[in-house]
C-alpha cells in the first residue's frame, strides 16, 4: 500500500463520526492558540510594568490567568474527545477486519493460520493510536504554533 492509501484508510476510520472529528480539530486549534499565546501576555505585562501602567498590567494578568485556565480546560476536553474518537475508530477497524476474515473461503482457514492474522490486526490498533497522536496532536499543533508565533512576532514588531 502506498502512503496515500494508508492515509486515506486512516482518515476513513478516524472520521467515522465527522462531528466529533471536526469538534476535536476546532478544540485542538483553539487550545493550541490559547496555550501558545501566553508569552505574548507576559510581554504585555512586563511592558506595562516598565511604563508604570499598573492598572493595565493587572488587566493583562487577569487576561493571562483566564487564557491559561481556558486553554487547560480545552486541552482536557480535547484529550477526552480524542479518546472517544480512537475507541470508535478502533472498534470500526476491528469490525471491518473481522468481517473480511469471515468472508474468506473455508479452505483458507484450514490451510492458513487465521489466529496470526488477528494478532497482526491487534498490532495495527496500536499503530492507529500512534498515527492519530502524531498526525493530529503533533503535526497539526506545530502548524498552529508556527502560525501563532508568526502572528506574535508581527504584533510585537508593530
């Protein structure tokens, strides 16, 4: 199988419940933006204190605490939702695999070891979990973090 075919199969199983997957993606973006925007608020607080604008510094502190709490809560919800997505996708992939295995001719089962095929499928489930974390959590987060960094640099320089 080519990489494109593997990615297509992965996305098929992960996005069985499209609403959950879209909500997960939205939560991933929002939580990453809130967590990665914290240094910008630190800079605003320090600038306000240096200019002796204590009221502005306190306002930025309140915003900072609110952003950190919101980001943390969103990450908890996002992680729970990712677990639900993985449970559902693992169940669906197992069901499809077992159906394919059951549709094989009886002579196949008598001549080959079907049990070893099932153990191979179990190893594939772990790969699905790892792929979900790598593709969604890390790669997509890096994209969002890079965007936040660029926006942060542009706002500080202006």
